[in-house]
C-alpha cells in the first residue's frame, strides 16, 4: 500500500528532493574538506527527512485518524523521529568514522539532539506545506464544483422560462383564433419573433439592455394584439439605458404576471405600467397593473416568480432588492439591481 501511494507521485517530487540536496550541500560545503563525505552526509539528512515526511503523512496520519485517535499520530511522529535520528547517527558514523567528532562534537546526546531536532522540524515543515497545498486544492475543487452546480441550475432555470412563457402565450393565441383569425395570425408572427430571440439571441449568459427592452416591447405588442383596446400600456424609460448587460429573460416573468393578473374592466382603463431607470450603477424597474378584486390571487407565486427569485439569488447575491406589494387597485413589483458584475 505504501509503495502504491509513493509510485503515484509525479517527477516533481524527485526534482524537489534533488534541489533540497543541492541546497543543503551548498550550505554545508565550507565545513567539509572531503566533498564525498559532504555529499554522503547530506544525502543521509535528506533521505531521513523524506522518510520522516512520507511515513508521517501517509502511514501515521491514515492509521491514527482512521482509528479516531489523533494523539497516536503525535506519539508515532516522535517515536519515528527518535528512530530515524538513531539510524542517522549510525550511518553518519560509518561514513565519517573518527572524523565525526570534528563535525558534530564528541557527546552522543548532543549529536543525537541535533539529528532529532532536524527530523522533527523538517518533517513538521513539510507536513504543514502539504496541508496548505491540500487545503488550497480542496478549496479550488469546492469552488469549481459550486460553480458547475450554479451553472447547471441557472441553465435549468433559464430553460424553464421558455415553456412557461409558451404555455401562457399559446393559450392567448387559441382564444383569439376564434375571435379574430387575422389578429391570431399576427400574434403567431410576434410569437415566432419572440421565440427566435429566446433560441438564438438569448443563448449567451448576457444580453444588452437594448435587447432586453426590445424583447419586452415585442411582448407588449403581442398582448395588445390579443386584448385590442382593452389595455393601456405605459413603458417609461429613464437614464442611460445603454452600454450594459443583463442575464437574458430576467424581466419577462414580471411583465407576464402584469398581463396574467390584469383587470378586465369595461368601464375604466386596464393599465400596465413599466418604469425602467438607471441611476449610476443601479437599475431600478417597477412593474404595476390594475387587477380585479374578486379574481385577485390570494398569494404571490407561480412558476415564473419562483424562477426569477431563484435566478436573482444566484446571479445577484446580496446585490438585488425585490419587493412585491399591492394596493386596493394595483399589483406593484419593484426590482433594484447592482450592475457591477454586468456592466
């Protein structure tokens, strides 16, 4: 198992240890007259540190945390450091022989302490670096996974707009076919234009505000055809409504609801009002419509509003305000967007 784990590493590990060996040898070069002794002793250090790291990281960690006893790791880490330090002493003594006191001193405890501190320190540093790299990779993976999930959900929500819109409009065309076939034909042409926009023009993640406004105006024209003179629509535009982008099909659910819940008065106007204004980096849109008291919905909702609420939460987190209210005569929707991400 250990061999299998080690063989999974790429060549950059070997390069890293070779660089460590070169740097260590360069650092201790002035202390050794015999360069072969320098290379051998430095190799012992590097090999011991490598064993300290790999055994601690892939054996002690797995064993201790699998058992649910983290203290076993620290105990094993110290025992491993002591064992490797003793091995280092023996191997370096074989290399240097009687010259060992010249480089490390005469006292065994002093020499052993140097080796022990070296193993404990370098093993800890390497494990710490590995933990930081793993944490960074995990954060990157979680970010990518969350981004993929977000894109998938947005694609699903965006796709939901089409059948919902199509369902409402086809019902309108069906009603008008019996009443006025010529106007029904005109409505089908308008519907075709709207669907073409959804299929081709709105396939990207962003559309210009000009495209969004044109789409809303086309939908208004379609509804006017269906309702003849029984509706008054006022679309007021203020401010610099150009040179910025929005997610496609973000506004249409509100406009759909205006007409869906529009009053059917015969003695007074049935009104739809849209006011769109840009103030610095904010887009403010208000939709309102008159409604019949007896046929007013008991609560806000429906697929369209639930859809757009979710899209707003995903696309403009903490950067939007949506208020839906009603008076005795009007349903009112106020939407405010911060455009920093879509300018």
